[in-house]
């Protein structure tokens, strides 16, 4: 019984340490939908408790939690038909992303979330780190074990793919990019 109690108390401690950062991550990626953010955060923690009781707590719980949350969001956005961009152009969305203003428009926020969900995980995480977490190139490079120049190249390719996904949303609306 002591082992069970130890794992339970460890899970509770990790919950207290990570719930706000996890909710912040999910919230930034939920296109302003508070109910979705709460549901994804809850589902992530339900999976964590179930998995961690069986397999033990991972070495980096917040990394495990954000990966699971991202996968839940990706599944959600892939199932949900994206709203076409109607009142904003791709250039408007990219400019808002650069300025950190996508949350000011639910249409832009939803478009970015849908587009990110369709990108390879590594590209989406790179864009999230740079644009949403406000991490500098040097910080990203250090965390990835890459040179700043390599991160710049990967970020450029990720932005090109993001642009393509956003252009697809514009076409869905019958608009022009």
C-alpha cells in the first residue's frame, strides 16, 4: 500500500506544479474556446493518472502532459471542419501571429490552431515556442541542441507550411490569399 500512496502523492504534487502551465498551453492552442481548453486539460490529466498509475511517472511530466494535450487538440481540430477565413487574409493572420495578436480575433485564432494541427509535430512545436511562448532563437536552439542558424531554417520552413495551411482555409472560403 505504501507504493500506491507514494505514487498518488507524487501525482498530486505534479498536478499542483503543472496544472497552470498545462492550462496555459492548452488555452493558447484552443482558439479562445475556454470550454475546449478546460476539457482538453481535464482529459490530459485523466490520461496521465491512468497511465502513470500503471507505468509510473515519466521523467519529464510537463513534457508528457503537453504532448498528450497537443495530440488531443490535433485530433479535435482534424475532426472538426475548419472555419474558412473570410474577413482576414493570410497576410493579416501571419502579421497578427508575428505581433502576438492572434488571440484578439477568434477567427484568426481558430485558423492558426487548425493550421498548426495539420503541421508535423516538430514544426508546430517550433512555431509555438517562438510565437506563443516568446522564446528567443538562441533558447530554442539550446533546447533542441541545434545552431541558431538551423533553428532559423526550420522556423522558415514551418512558416511556409503554416502559410500553405492558411491559404487552404482562404480557398475554403472562396477568397483570395
